[in-house]
């Protein structure tokens, strides 16, 4: 996979020009979303996995313009709260296109979702199964198996899912309590770089399908979750290659015909569509002997870049203006708040022009996912990250 080191390796010249013109008089920091790219990414996934029902994970970016676009393209939606449910219903999304996909939910919220017409839920515990049985009888339920999420930039291990043996017993319990054990779900980790992770997960599903059939319970679907990539610094395979391999894994394990397949992309649909424009607040050194300068920006962990936690997600970063010389410097990047935790990259050093000054602008690319939705309300008084739509 070819290394990318120019802004035009990520954005077209037309996109760069449009964003510059659009953002010229706007106060930083802000996020620019290119709706055309969202549509392209959705269509690409739909084309390569035509047998799969797409449930966009709206937590990745709940912008109304994005949700309307995906609604009109036929997408379904994965939600994690009643607030996301209300947002979709207000936009005219019918409840049969909504999955309440979180395994952690209050009983009153299950009742609310059921009252609004939602009939698809996910679970991974006895308590939650009993809640669903009481408040959403007859609903289709996906039972989530736990995975380690190895090789993912943003793993989702430990907190969600349960061991296959426990899932087996939960499905039998749900069946006895009058809900419909409809499918098995999993998530291989966000920005998963090892396509083989889907292979082992699908094999677990096959094992459960077979074992449950012997108990008289026929499972009908698999939810493959998310994990499809966006275009960060470290390259990955493209979506077409992911889809080709995953399709092969499915056909190998289910040669007699595929069960119903669901996918829950978030990052891969909206990640590449976003650019955060930020301003350099301060450049300093901690001592004359220190090799690296600190570059403080007006956006940081609490302004939308929380996925720099442990330097997990490494965004492509470029300067907005051209510089006279080609001299470079390695820098530590940090945010503007008074929290010492607000350091973006201290171990992975970015290379920026040595002429960089206070007031210059940087562009963080591939920031359409999990930025505005993660930004704090008013830490240090800073408002949430603004977002503008480039149509």
C-alpha cells in the first residue's frame, strides 16, 4: 500500500480549493463535512456487499444532513439511546429501519423504544434479556459475542458481548421468555486492520447456529458490526477488498446459503468526509536543550479529538498555506485546555514546516467520524466543535 504524504493524496484539488474558500472567514476550530463523499462511501459499501442490510451507526456522526442523505439512500440506522431514536423519528425514519443496538440500556428506554415501534434489539446479559422480554415481547433480538478486537486502532473489547457459551444459554433463556432469538452480532473493533478477524468471528457464529439448531432454535441472521476502514496515516486495504474477503468467509461457513446479513458501518461512511480546520495558538520549547517544539492548537482531546487517546488514531495533518523553505521540524501537538491530559501526540511526532507561526492554520483530515459527537459541552468554557456542510 502506497504511503501518502501530500494533501492531494487524500483530497482532490477541487476539494482543497472548495474548503479553503468556504472556511476563509470562519473562526476556528470547526469541522467541514463533504456530503458528496458521504454518499460515495455509502454507495461503495452497498455496491460491494449488496446482500447486506446497512445500519449506519449514527454515533459516528449524528449530523441531520448526513442522516437525511443516508435515509434517502435507503440506509437503516443503529442507535444507542432514546435521544438518537427521537432524532431519527423526527427526520421521518420509520421505526422498522431502526435497531436499538446497544447492550446497555435502561428498562424504561426499552419500553419507550417498543412504544415507538422499534422491534430490533441487541443484548449480552441475563438482566437485559429479561428487560427486553418484559418491555418488548416478540421483538427480534441479536445476541452479541465478545471479541478481543486485536489489530484494531480503536478496540472495543471487554465492555461489550459475552462468551459464546454464555450467549448460547442467553439465547435459550430469551426463547423461553417469548422474545425472538433472531441473530448473533459481534464487532471486530473500529478501524480493524486485520480482515481475518471477521473470519474467526463468523466461525463462532456458525458454531452457535449449529448448536442452537440441535436445541430446536433456528437463528436467522448475523450482524457483522462495523470495523470497516477510513483513510488515516497508516494505509489499509480498500473497502472492496474487505468486502470480498468477508463475503468469502461467509460463503465458506454457510455453503448452503447465507443467513440474513447486517452491517453497522460508521467510521467508513463519514470519516473521510471530514476536515477539522484549527489554528496554532502557541509554539514553545520547554528548555533550550529540548529537541522538539510544542505546538498548541485551538482544538484538542476535549474539542473532538478524543480518539488521539493513547495516540490510537493518527490523522493526516497538513498546513493550509505554502511556506518559503522546505525546512521541517518534529513537533509535539497539544490542545488548548488547562488539562495536562490534553496532549494529542507526544510519542508519535508530526513533521511540520519550521516556519510555522502562531495564527497559522492546520487541517486534520479524515475527521468526519467521532469528532463533533465526542466534543465536550463547555470544558474551560470552550463551546462544542462547530460543523459546516459542504454540499
